[in-house]
């Protein structure tokens, strides 16, 4: 899968570079009202692609963090349920012992 990702990224970068070489005329970008930047179209394209790549990278980090937090919450819930199961098993064993203890005491009491 890494090879496929590499090939896709390489093809996109190559296409961007070839397109940028052919489009060197100056163009104007209105950043904010009253703020204009004039630069070659090739530079603007490369900057736009770079900003898009950074935003995509930040989004992937955000989604990985969310998955990690959900998995951690699920692990905590599983641990809590396992502790509860162990507690209930101990309580059940204790109840079983208490049911049989009175019978053992009456047998010991009758032997005396």
C-alpha cells in the first residue's frame, strides 16, 4: 500500500511541477479586502498544494487521535467490567460457601 501511495503522490507532484513550469505569468490574489499579493501562478499553485497537504496531514492526525481516545475509553470500560465480573464471582463463591457451612455446623454439633 505504501508503494501505491508513493506513486500517487509522485504523479500528483510531477503534474503540479509540469503545470507550474508552463504557467509563469503573474497573477493577483486578494487575501483580505484591501490586501493583494501578486506572484507567479506557479508559486501560487505550489503554495496552495502545500497548504492543502498540511491541512490533510493535520486532519489525519486529528482522526488518529480521536480513534486512540475512543479505543482508550473502550479499554477502560472493559477493565471495569472485568473487575466487576471478578467481584461477582467472588460474591457467588462466598454465597455458595455460606449455603454449605450451616449444614456442616449441624453435623459437627450432633457428633458432640
